[in-house]
C-alpha cells in the first residue's frame, strides 16, 4: 500500500517534470488561431485571463513545421552552423581526450597528480572565468569570428577526460598485464584493450559533450561577431501570439537531435554517470 | 627493469601530451597573461599592485553578484541534493516503472537552452501558466522574472534540469550498499528511518562528495537560461558573477575582469583541493 502511494507520487512528479516539454510539443502542432487564443495574455493587458496551453491540440497541424523548414532559410544556416561546430569539437575531444584519459588512468609520470588536479579545476571553471584567456590567444592566432574560435577551446575541454578517466581506471591491471605478456605494445594495449573495454565511458562522455556543445551560448556570442555564423542554440525567435507557432516548432526541431542522441546513449550515459560516482 | 620503468613513464606523458598541449595553449598560458594583467592598468599597462583587486572588492556590482552567486549555491545545492536523494531512495524500492521514471526525470537534461527559454516565458510571464495556477488559489498575478522571485525561478530551473542526473548518481551509490546490511538491520527490528540514518546515509558519504562537485559544476550553467531570458541586466536578485564578467568584457574593463577571474579561479581551486582527497582516495586501487 505504502509502496503504491509512493509510486503514484513518483509518477505525478515525473508528469510535472515533463509537463513543460509536453506543452511545447503540443503547442508546436497547434494552428495559429488556437495559439493566438491561448497566448493572448502575452501581449494585451488582460488581467483576468492567463496563458493556457492544452496538452492536446484541438486541430493538429504541421503548418508551423512547414513554415520553419521551407520558409526560414536562416534557420537552416544556423542548424548547419551547429553541426559544423559540434562534429569537429567532438572529434577533437576524442582524438585528444581519449589518450589523455588513458594516460592519466594507467600510467605513472612526474606531476601527474598536479596535472590531473589542474584538469579538474579547469573543468569546474565557468566560461566567463577563462573568457579573457581564450580571447587573448584566439586574437593572437587571428581566429576571432571564425568557427575555429569555438571549436579549438571546446575541443580541449577537460570534462570528457575526467569522465573517461573513471572508466579507464576500472579496467583491471591483470587484463593489461595479460595483453603485455602476449607481446602487445603500449599503442596496441590502448587500441585493443582500453578502447573496447572503455567504450561505455567514451560514449557516455560523448553524449554529455554533445548536450553541452549543442547548447553553446556564451562562446559563440562572445567570439562570433558575425551573426550568420551563429549556431542554432542562439536561434531565439521572439514569441508573440502570432509567431509562437514557429517558435515552438523551431525549438522542437532543435530538441530532436539532443533527444535522439540522449536516447541512443542513455544506457551508456547512466553507466557513465554511475562510474563517476562509484569507484571501489 | 629500470629502463622499462622509464619508458613507461615516457609513454604515459605521450598519451597525455596532445590534450595537455591544447589545454596549455588555449587556457593555461593565456591565463598567466590574465594574472599579469590583473596587476597592471588597462591602458598604459603599468604595474599597479593590488589596486585592481581593491577596486573589485569595493565595487558594488561585484559585491552584489558575488553575494547572489553564493546565495544561489547555498540554497540550490542542498535542495537539489536532498530532493534527488529522497526521490532515489523511493525509486530504489520500486521495481515496476523504475527505469521508465528514471528516464522521465532525465529528459530535462536534454532540452536545449533555447527551448527552456520559450518554456520559461510561457510559464513565468505575468499572465503565464504559473500565475494562472496561483490565480486559482486567489493570489494576484506576479511578473515572476522581474521581481524578487526571479532568483527562485533560477533555483527551480537548476533543480529541474539536474534532478535526473543526480538521481542516477545517488542510485549508483545506493546500489553499491550491500543488501545484507539492510537485512541484518531489519532482523534487529530497525525502523525505516533508522535504517536510512544509520545505514544508508553513512554509506553514501564518499559518493556525495563527487555528486557535490558535479552539482557545483552544473550550477554555473544556469547562467545560460538566466542570460537568454533576461539579458545583460536581469532583476538584481539574479545578477550573477557571470553577468558581471560578461558586462565587464563588453565594457572592456579588462583590469577588473582579470582580477575577478583570478579571484574566482582561486576560489574554485580551494574548493577542488578541499575535495581532492576524495578524488585521490578513490584513485588508489
């Protein structure tokens, strides 16, 4: 009985947590007439009515999506800009981050502790703290207002190294020793032992990175003065009752890649989150 | 044998080197320049000692932003940690729907900031959904984002986004506690609260440090929502240290910006070092 009561509470809570996303989805399928009616209180001086968005549109329509996908070229440019930044960032995080995490996890070298502590500290720093440092070097390299100004600093983020480090340190010594006895060199151990066994960690780090990069706000705003280079995360249509439909639809389209990556990687992500918490 | 050890030391550095080079070029080395700038004047570049530091500590905006950021951390971290722990303890005992519920709690993590902003506008507008709910209780409409409640909107936003992530973290910690301890306690006739206080909590000690660090890391990210919803100068109650940095950057107050960056970096270093025994305690093994 008590367990059922708790279950009901948990389900209600899940509903509350998901409610904002549900009304966004529902709103994106509403006709402009329906949205205008629902969102009327946004602009006029009504004080007796409030915004209300039902969870099921009365007359569902795809018009908002058609509008965004066919009549808004700037939306595509921004979507493409996002892809052009996210893919290289993640590639760089793999190329630089995976070996680094492996090195920190399984090798001894001078200053290792100090270096790893620095990595953790850097991981904690909000962008604003390193903003000026970033600017100074990007300016010197003449990269301001290019996508590389976003890609390079983010590609060397230390957060994925931290996540993958946890996984790699879990690989038992015996496995590595066995590979070495079979004549595997350092590179081969890395290629044939570390990467396959640590793949859950690598994937979970990449899911977290994707969610992070897909949402870059401050970096492009600071380092890209040319708005035609901005990513989708900065596509912020104003919402008035007239434009709300396309605003909702565009935000759903922006949400889809994130949700897809999230669902595809959820098991790994959970393992990744867990591994960062529990270490025997 | 000694030769082998040396070569293995060398390989370790080689693995780390590409990443380290990038980190050094893009953050560490320029940060040294920032430290230097924090002791010089912005125009002439003359040595000015600690006067930039003096300037920021007597600066009203800095005091307000630091106070707000600190207040935000002090309030939202216990709420998030407590709430997610409570939920995960309940969820841990649910066999049915457990996985599904966990997924539902995790969804907000994937919602892009731009979508969050639209949601906030509709929820927290003066005539928005929240005001509507309050209206049913007979409370007059409040412009949530432009009042002292703005701060609480930020707290809510943070908890909403991170609760799922923390639930998964806590549940990982819970699953590591051996079931036999619980059985023994039950046999001894311990009540559920006693079990929670005497067994669950003490066994979560180590995990909770890591969760605290990750929650702190994520707490700095609420700035994105705050910024996109309310711009450079939001309501005073949610003016964070990040707003101030941003504004100094735009105004080219690089002397103050450098000094403040050094201060914040120092504060974070102190926090991380205080917790580092946890990180290193785990590393041995």
